[in-house]
């Protein structure tokens, strides 16, 4: 028996996925800028 409603759990997963996507995008942009500076 879960005390946490499923909707809240799904919302948590969606939020975590969004944060991960944002971090990956920031890393990709930063990597591109660094490569452009050195090459």
C-alpha cells in the first residue's frame, strides 16, 4: 500500500527528467563553446 499518490510520483519523475535534459543541454552548449575557443 502506497501512501504517496501516483500522480505526485509521476510529477516527480517528469521534473527530474526535465532537470536532466536541461543539464545535458547546458553541458552540450558549454562543450561547443570550449571547442570553438580552442579550434
